C-alpha cells in the first residue's frame, strides 16, 4: 500500500518583550510564582487592557520575515472557555482578522511550506501538578504576549516537520523576536497528522498531538503516529479524530480524548481594545530594518566566502557569531581560517566560560591579530591556541604578548639556512634514507632543525630549505 503523510503545525511563540501583552507586569521566566501579576492579568472586574506596542512590532516583524501579507486594520477578539489557567473566562486573541496571512517558509530542498496565518494573543497561566495530585496555578505567564503560527498541511514527513520548526525557531531567535526555548515553554508546538492511501484516496482521521517538549520529540512523535495510522489504513480503518499526547519515556503517543465536535468558543469582539490601524509607513519601516535572514546569509557565505554548508549554517543561524565572523574577516581577509577559529577554538572558550560573543572580553581587533599571527606563521598553531586562551580573558594584544615572551617564530632565511646546514652535516644517514625514497627522513630532519631553534623556527621555511638542499 502506498501512502502519503500529511502534517500541519500550530506553533505558539512567546514574544521577547519586557512587559506583558496588556499590562505593565514583567514578562519574565522563572520568577517566584504569582509575583508578576496585577488586576489586568488576573482578570479583575473593571481592569482595562492596554496594547503593548513592542509586542505588535515584534509580531509584524515575524510576519514580514515569513513573507506574509500584513493586515492594516486589525481587531482583537474574546475566545471564551472555562479553565483554571484562564482567569477571565476568555482569552484575548484574533479570530477572523489575523494580522498576518499567506506566508511561507522554504526548506533546504527548496520546498515551500505555506503559512496560513499568524495571529496575536495573550498566554494563559501555567498549571503545576505536585506529588499529591494537586494542581497549583502560577499566573505569572498569564497575559504574556504570544503569536500563533499556523501552517498549511504541506509537510509530508517527520523530517520535513523537524526542519520547518528548526528553521522557524532559528529565524525568530535571529530577529530577537523570541528565544524559542521549548523547555521553558516560550515555544510550544502542536502537530496535526493524518495519512492518505494513494490507491483508494481514503484518509485516516486527523490526530492532534500535544505535550511535545523538544524538536527531537516532534520528529519521534510524528514517526510513531505515522506508523500507527498506516497500520490502521492497512486494516481498512480510518479511526476517529482525536487528541493524543506524546510520552517520551514510552516513546509513543497516547490517546487523550476524541474530537467528535468542534470547540464552540463563542468568539466576540474585544470591546475594551479599539481597532488597531497600522499605516503603510509603519509596516514599511519594520520591513526596511529587517536584517539579512539566516537562509540568505547562509547562501551568501557559501557563494561569497566559499565556506562549507556546515560552517555557513552554524555561523548564519547565530546573529552574534555571524557579526563576529564578518567583522573579523574584514581585518583578516581569510574567511575560511576566520570561520575555523570561531567555530573551534573560540567556541570552546565561549562554551567553557558560559558566555556569549556579546559578553566576552576579547575584542574583534585582538582576535583578528591572533589569527593573522598564525596565518603569517609568526607563531605556530600550538602557541596561537595558548595565546587565545589568555587573551580571551584579558583582551591583551597577542602580538605584544608574543614579542614579550619571545614566542615569535624565526623566519630569517640566512639564520635558518645555517641551522639546516648544521643538521644535514650531523645526519648523513638521514640524507641517504631520503634519497632512497624514505619520506619519513624529511620529517626527522625538520624535527632536528626545530629542536635547534628551540621550537621557534618557521617549520614551513625549514621544510622548504631542506628539500632544496636534499635535491641538489
């Protein structure tokens, strides 16, 4: 039986604002429960919401980044349901006038995943379940600004769904719209999946999967569900539309409830918030100030700097690393060596010190000087790595340090020629071995020459001189 997988995603993303969507309470993860609250986000009678201007700006930025049409006349609506995490008995959201529609996101294959809409809304409170089976409510999250990004069912494999989420998250992080940390709940993904029997056209009932807390879990949950629904189709069954949850420990989706009827949220206009009108000038200003997006930056790094796809991807998806790479390369003029130093040695010290590029002491100027010292063979690679460790913390001039500590390599041809002549005179058997085709002899002679210079001789220059003299 030939089948086709049909996947659509609904992704909630918390916006990186300082305050909540409709009040001045802090938007802060990890605060003491129920400390970042006020009458507005606690839904007290008579408390009036006031729209967060920064949240609107970040939302529009996200819409533009994903090639959406931005609606200029917007309104907020009330989505009514009763649950402990919703103190007002309704959520302020957008129903029939989402602010962004008709967007898309391209995968590495070139396939475009359509984005049906993005709408703004407020987050709900967080339910914490304790060991006594009691549920405690933390209303710090209540009222935090969200966007919900709803894709069309254009993904046809778990791998495509994973790439879509990774690309979307990296773009939002790059634009400082959200940190998209799933473990902290700032990005939450619900997946919808069903299968089609291509021989009969019969489709299985859609399953919505919740409780997915990592990108890897998204892929695993979809793989499990793909196989479960394929087996149902093979039996001639289509199942029922349902909500399931992903259990990481068991490695399977588990039935929660059937969805026999649609939810009746009794939407109505949010009368406490006037209609939002965005001017062309406002939208164009945000569009004009969008930085180069990761996918475009990656392509440019490959085309212009001849970086590998792997290195280009790592640099392009981190705004701070990308900026450091470009600024350093302006001084060094050797893109491959700059990328290599950033992604290996520098990243090692960043990770060990648990600091970001923006917070490190090392300046671009001194980092570039160090790379040039190594590239020009003024210090050997081992010395350069040791110097990086030191200047990473002190931001001292690496060239001054190398001179003060007598670490600069000797490249004086006349001096090195004398050393080479002396080594050749002392090792006639190695000369004979080299001429007999034993390449190892050359390495030995280079090592002896380096020993005489106490490790300061330029190995490339020594190698060159030895080969010239051995072939005379």
